[in-house]
């Protein structure tokens, strides 16, 4: 077991914390970032393809449940229309925006093959049904409804969420979807900051142009276009962590400070983890937990610095920085010969 995982599990055990992790869009497997806290965590996944509510028994999580319904932001709605597309990863409760998608190579993935009603539930109903104390980390890939699902939580539950993973669009792939610009602005207002973002995309080429290329017998294939046209931004994978100001303003407990430190650590936000450790000490005093969190982050920084010194590139860069210009220029000409 890695040192980080041992420290995390020791802290969770000391404070008897079982983080509640919600995973909307669980068909691709549980997020690897949760592995270090999984044995202490309560996992709730959503998969409408399951026939019944199912408890996980593989031992990976402290407790795990798969809910066999789609999640909606509308209370009292037992069913919703679901649009099944060529790619199962593009299916959604929102209809595709065909006009906007026609400008992109991957438009065929969003073609609706069928539609039908699926059973739905709200997050608040699931929290009540499973008697969950809260939601700590909220991860969703709902194909267009990420923000509205988060904001549909009642204020008490929503205010205690410490981390959010969303995949909002940068283009209009669905009609009326929650785009990144709106989601980002809203989450910042709700006391989050953007910790990480991976911009994903596809090739910009209109479907009419695509059809012409493929029928002109010029030897161009769909695969060639995928490989040789630069991708344009289409959506992103964004992670948000709660700010310390929010925790202080809402008088949140030791549990939330410890968990925010854990989440920062697994997200490799070492500087922020140290911020959280010092804030914990200011609020709750210098106890064993404060010392553990500060020492662990300090050790991580020290180990990273030692490892960097072992890399040859570090010394090459240092020599370049120290080498006088009158020597550097002739040496560079000599090496080019």
C-alpha cells in the first residue's frame, strides 16, 4: 500500500469517516481517483440498465449500491424520455442538437436510434431512501444535465459537498444542455474553485463536406480525417474543490476539513492540502490530525524535490542557466555541425 493511502486510511479510521461518493454515469467503471479511500467509502452509482437496486459485494468499497434509475432534477417525475444514440456514451434525457452537431466529424455518434421511457429518481429521494448523512464527492457525466442535477439537491445537502466532477459541453451537443460557461460561473458562486480540467474535442468539419470527401473517390477515409485533422474543443472534464472560505462561513466540522484535505491530496493539489491543514489547525487547534496532515504534505514536497535532483534533465537545465552567453553560442553552433 502506498504511503498516501496509509495516511488517508489512518485519518479516516481515527475520525470514523465514511465518505459518500455519488457516481452518475457509472457504466464506465468507478473513478480510479477514489481507490485510496474506497475501503472506507460509501459508493452510490446510477445505472438504469440494472433491473433492481443492487448492493455491491466485491469488497472494494466499505458499502456500495447501484441505483437502477436515471437521475432527474424534476421532483415527482417517475419516468423520463431517454434518447438512445448510435454511441451509448452519447445517449441522454436531452435530444441531440443536430444543427450544431452537423459542424463536427462525430455527429453520427449522436444519431438517435430509438427513444423510450426510463424510470427516474431525484438525488434527494436517493439520499433519503438510503439514509445517507450527506454527499461528499459528486461525480456526474449525465450528457448535458450536470449542473441542474447538482443544483437540484436541497440546500443542506448541497452546501456540504466538497468535490465535484462534471463533463459539461463547450459546444451545443444537446438541446438546452448545461454548458461549461454556465456551470463554471454557478459553481464559483457556490464556493468552489476549479482544481483540474481536461479539454476534449473532435474535428470541425461539416457533414456535407464530409459526405463529399467520402464520395469523391479521392482515397480519403473517415479514419484518415480522424487522424489528420486537428481537434477543436467540444467538452471538458472539470474538477472543483470547495474553498476554505466556504467551510469557515458555514461552520463546517472537523469531518469536512479532514475530507477536503484527503480530496486535495488524491487530486495531487499538494499546496491546497497544506492550506487545508493549516486552516484546520486555526479552527480546531494543533492536535494529532493537524500534525499528521502538515507532516505528510511537507514530506511529499521534500520527496518530490529529492527525486527531481536525481533527474539528468535537472542538471542539464542548471548548466544551461549558469553557462555564460559567450560560451553558450559557440557551443550550440558546434553541436549543430
